[in-house]
């Protein structure tokens, strides 16, 4: 049983609560519904400009003409964002060398070699170079990590294997280099593989 003083205290508490709760809610409501302070939006990262393919093609053409031992009738054209090499050479090694020079100048721009080989009889050295390039290409196609990367393989006069193209990541680049280094006959690699943003 409640005493009088306890019932009076309970009644007073009830009145205080009934009077104060709406006031407290009214005071807290603006704080609870207020929007967070405005902040500046994050700075936008400027997109990397795409290389001017026609300007790069002109540099490739100049480099090919300046390279001793290559025929002067190799033509350089563009299609979309790709540089195309056309013309005729006497050996596969000349075609691979032209492609290697073009890739070295082109950087991130894709180069497609459409050069025709006019001589059916290649020297033993040219045949060995072609065989090594084919062995590297086959090894890259067989490996799950490199099969669909579209890497271009070339070889120069010093039997250095050139790796060219755009790969999606640093790991993909390392995988291509690893697979290439395991091919019998590969002594030196010139990796010109490009990783976007890297």
C-alpha cells in the first residue's frame, strides 16, 4: 500500500514527465532531423586522355623509315584505335622486326601486323627465330592465365623476345613474362606490356 507521500511523489513525477517529455522531444526533433553539414563532393579524377592514334601512326612510320634493313614500302595506316602495318618483306624476321619497332614507338596504342612475306625460303636463322616466336605464342595460348590476353610476340636481330600489348593487371603482365621465360630457347625478354593506369 502506498503512503500519501509516495502517492504525492508519484503524481508529481507523472506531471513532470507529462510536461517535460513534449518539451524535450520538441528540443531534440530539429537535431534528429537535421541534415548533415554540406561537404564538398570528392574531386573527380581526370580521365587519362586517349593517345592520338594518327599522330602515333606518323611517329611509327618515321621510325620504320629510319630503321636500317627494313624495306621502304611498309605502310602505316589506322583503323579505329589500332595502327595497321601493311606491305611486303622478304623474311618473317623483317616483318617481326618492323612490328617490334612499331610497338616500341606506339606504346599503349595497339599495333596489328598485316605485312606479307614474299620469300618462301627463309634462312635457317630466320626459321629458328620464327619457330621461337611461334613456341612463345603457343605457350601463352596454352596457359590459362595468359590464353585470352592477346599479347603480340616479336623477335629482334639479337634473338630478344618482345612482348607487346595491353594487359588488364600487373599480375597478368607477370604471368605473361613468366610463361615466356619458361619457353626453351628464350634467353632475353623485352616486355613492353602496358597495364592501364600503371
